[in-house]
C-alpha cells in the first residue's frame, strides 16, 4: 500500500527526516510512537503534501506511484487523508459547503460523477450519527467555535465521507476526553477494511488500546529505529523514550 | 506674498465651458443652488493628491478631459442597453431605470410601485418647487465635497422617492443605472429617498456600462430616515472597465432610525464611493459595509464620514477588499463624535486580502471624539491568503484555485451576509462568485 524509501527532508536548513524507511501493507494499522521532536508530524505533513518542506531524497510510493510529484489535492484524490492534529477553523465557510466541495472535487479528479444533493445529505447524516455529531454543528462555519473533541470528530467524519485508501492520524488523541476518545476510535475502527491502511501517530499508548495496531514503529531523530507488534507500545509506556533519546542533541 | 496663479487643467477648463453652455438647458436651478455649487467647485478645481481627502485618489490626474453630459437616449437605444443589464435582475422589484443618467419612464415601473411608495421625477419636482427638495444634501459636510458639488452643478435627472409613515413594502425599489454609447460622456443623477416615521424600505441600486469606453458617471443618493424607520440598501458597481465612477450616499438618521447599506464593487477603472452619515437622533443604528474585488489597473476608494451628533448611536462599518493584480484599494473612514453624543458605540474595520504581490491597500482611519463616554475603535488588516488554511483545504482534495476561491468568498462574505433582503444577498454573493469565476 504505502512504501517510504530513504526519505530525507529538511525545513529551513534543519534536517528533520534522515533516510526514513517504512512500509505499511494493505489493510494494516501501523502506529508510530516517539518522543517530541523526532519528526512524526513532519512525516505526516510530507505524506500529505505540505509545501514548506524540502524533500532532498527518497520516495513515497502509494500502490507503486510516487506521490512526491503530486500537489496536496492530487494526493487527496489518489486516496491519502491526513487527520490534522490541530484542525483549522475557517470562518465564513459552511461545514456542509466544505464537505460537498471536497467530496465532489475528489470525485471529479477521479473522473466520477458528482454526488446528488440528497445522496450527499444522506451520506453526511449517516456518518454524523455514528460519530455523535450534532446536526447544529453541520450548519456552522467549519470548525468555528467547535471544542477540541468536536474538531477531531469532524476530521473523522471527513475521513468517513471521503473513503480514503491511506489515512494518517496525527495525534488524534490529543485534547480528547475519555468519551471523545472512544467515539473517535470507534469511528476509525469502523473504517478498518481491506483496501485501506492507517498510520496512527501518537505519543501515548492510550489511543492504541482503542485502535489496536498491527505494527508499532518507534521513531527517533527522523528515522524508524525499532519495529514490533502491539506489545511494543506497552513496553514504551512502561520504560519511556529515554533509550531513544540518549544520543539526541540537547 | 507672491501671487499664486491656480493653473487650471484642461479638464477643469472644459468643465467650466460645459457648465456655461449647458446653463440654458438646466431646469430650475434655484431649488438646488447649481450656480453656487459650480462656483465652489471652480474655486478648488478637481481635487488632486495634495487635498488630504483625495490623497490616494487623484481625480485631477485621472480625469484628463471634461466628458460632455450625456443626452437622453432614444427608447430603442435605452431598451438595447437595458437588455444586457444583470445587476439585481433576478430580484423581484419595482424598477426605476436610468440610461445615461436619464430616467426612462417606458423602462420603469412608475405605475406599479409598492404600496406606500411614491416616486416623482426630479425635474418635475424641481419645476413645481416640491417641498421635499429641502431634504437634499442631508449631511452638512457633503456640501463641501467637490464630487457632490459637480453632481449638483451638472444634475440632469433623478427622482424623489417617498415612503409613507409606517409603510413596510416587501418589494424593493431597484434603481437601475445603465450606461451606453460609442463616445465618452458624463452623467449626473440625484435620487432622494425620504422614509416617514416607522417605515421600512428596501432599496437596490445597480450601475453598469460598456467596457472599453471612458465615461464618467456621478451619482448621488440623498436619504432621510425618519424616526424608527429603517432603510436597507444594497448597491452593485459593475461599471465598464474604463469608467471613472463617482458616487455619494448621504444619510440623515433621526431617532431610533436604522440604516443597512452594502456596496459591492467589481467594476470601473476608478471608483470612489463616498458615504456621509449624520446621526441626528438618539439611538440610531447604522451598518455600513463594503466589498471591493479588484483586478489589474483598478482603483476602488471607499470614503466614509460618520458624524454622531446624538446620544446612543451605534455604527458598524466593515470594508473588505480583495486585490488580484496591480490594483489599489483605498479606505478612508472618519468617525466624529460630538460633545453631546454620549454612549456612541462606533466600530470601523477595513480588511484586505492580497492575492498577488503587486497590489496595494491604503487605509486611513480617523477618530474625532469630543464626548467622554463613548466606545469607538478602528482596525485594519492586510495579508495574503493563509497558507495553513490553503493546505488544509487542498489536503481534502480541493485544487489550489478552488481553495483560494473558497477563502476569498469566506473573507468577502462577511461583508454581505448581514444583508437582510434574501434576494439582494443572493445577488451580491452571485456577484462575488462571478468575479471569482472570471478570474479562473
């Protein structure tokens, strides 16, 4: 599904990713854990196509196609989805208008017909019910005045509607209370399927109790330094990241 | 002291000549002090950037020749011109159509006016010395304005609209101004709107004309809003791309009167929309919004003066400018709070979105406050579309141009979403969408 080979990335002369290699198979849920500053969020942005980063070397292949040559919107149409750590508020853009514009832009890019309004509303309402998203929220401007938990649920709603192939969840658990964490996790679990893979970025093992990963990777200084099964997350929770920090600059 | 000779520009000399030669044709000048207005104008001439109020909009440099006043068009020419007019054309309204500054009865709904509304052509009103003419120039400062003086001096046509006390017609009146012609011309119109106590009235105003032709419309709208009455006014400037479009809205608000006015500018090479408000009665409320969407070579100026002379007045002024190319936006806003105007609450804001680096925005806010118990503020911002927001939208599959359009719509939309009349609001939003589409 997704294969990252020797990825070297810098921003303003700061090297963030140092020859990172990672493979996520079809249907797999891979977790990436690591200390602050290890490059986890950078990795998520580079996969999604943020332009601030300079890719010096390497490839990101989605089903064999190098996505580094694509703009962010083209990657989205190809099936990459990033659930943001801090979803942005967009005053003046109605949530429904936004959702419809995104869905139809992706369909158009894939050469599919636009969804009719009744079909669209049915799809949104169905997804919103599962995520316990209030209909009033859908009438407001995108993310404006939403709580942290509401914003994260809105991210998962978008994921459910857009049906991406490869989902990156960037610290989706940050700022969530226990109930919101459960709702968001259930939303993600419902989307687990053959033909769809996940990269779950988190600091804490807590999220991985709800979204149980197939593989766990530890990231440090812009590289994957250890890979294991779900038990690796438990080990990290017990021992901390000290072992992976020792050689880091102060 | 040495003698200073004021060198007149060819346009100024031309205007004097035109004024002299047109004098005989003007109707009853007494009622509007045409002579006096022109003498005042002649003394100062076309304002250049040395005149503070015109610092960013140099009319002396922009108006290089005095365009002759347009004659009334033939009915066929008027019909042809109006056929292509699109400003507010989908909104159900009683229309008053002005072609080249002349009221065309055959294209107007003078016999199908909303209940409680009367319309008198200006020349008829001047001919019989209509008592309402004393309501003209409802704000003291507007009389000293050279653009308004020129309008008075060359005034050719217009209308007096009265809304009876307590009348609340649901159907708006649409002032439809259309320009047409093959050679350069100027127009000067004046419309007076008088709202009786407790009346509520919707007024639409659209301005359109041919591209590629230098023409100079100068339109003035004088308004008196009686006690507890409300005027809701939406205006579209979609003038041709070489037009120099000057306009003035002056409003007197009596006690508890309400004004809502929005001006959307996409047209004209140079436009200057002047707003004069006189808060004459207590607890009056004014919402004054503007949106300008500009491309290469355009200049759009919004100049506002809000004179609070009574207690408890509320003013909310919001101006949004989007600049896509080598264009200039100008906002000048002045709030005066007189000594007795305690508890005035005035907020003025001008925001600019620069889509390309070549654009420029000039903001000049001024506050003159003589009362001690007031809340007044102003703010101005200017910047490019937020990269983080663009990335967020693109990461959801929106191509860059679509994402940028969505952000522009959201930015400008704030200035038009307050419009009460649904049809007018939709037409304004449609105007914004059309501009974005044309931009590609």
